[in-house]
């Protein structure tokens, strides 16, 4: 994650749960919690970009 964040920044990363495969590793919630911990040093707005804002922009969602 450090490499991806350093290379692309929070304005270019998109969160994906990898469902249904995530269910094999305990479900999506533990994976999301792990990513939240990795992104703990980002501001609230930067985390919001990674967890949905960037995807909304890329896919023209409102």
C-alpha cells in the first residue's frame, strides 16, 4: 500500500472489496478495516477519495 500511495497518491486510488473472493478470507469487513488502518495517516477527505470519491469521478457516478 505504501508503494501504491506513494506512486499514485490518494487522488488516484480506488477501493475495491474483491467480493465474493474476500469471503474466503473472513469477509469484506476485515479487509476494509485493514485498509482503513493503512490509510490512517491521510486526512478525512483523502480517505473519502479512496473509499468512493475517486470511483464516483472515474465512472461518472453521482
